[in-house]
C-alpha cells in the first residue's frame, strides 16, 4: 500500500502543484499557496488529533468503522449512491 501511494504521489504531487498557478492570478498566487498549505497541514493535524482521541476513548474497531465512513461519504455526495 505504501508503494502504491508513493507511486501515485509521484504523478499527483507535480500535477497538483502546477494547477494552482493556472487558476490563481499572479497577485493572488502567494495567498492561494498559503491557503492550500493551511488546508493541507491543518487537516493533517486535525486528523491525527481526532485519530488519537478515537483510539484512546473507544475500542480500536471504531477507528476502522469511522475510516470506512470517510470513504463512503464522498461516494454518497458525488451521486453514485443515488
């Protein structure tokens, strides 16, 4: 799984980084980069904190159930389940 994630990341990360200059103006590029970094690292920090709370307060199976739900929510919201 780690090898697959690393392989996909080799293609995704440069494509993701090159997209922002295409959609943000030159004067807004610094602000857009900052917002992307805040969103990325803020969500990582929040996710790790929530994972620690879940693992400490509930049986470990709950972590897997909640993880499964986080994968099902975007599928539901995209309309595939309707």
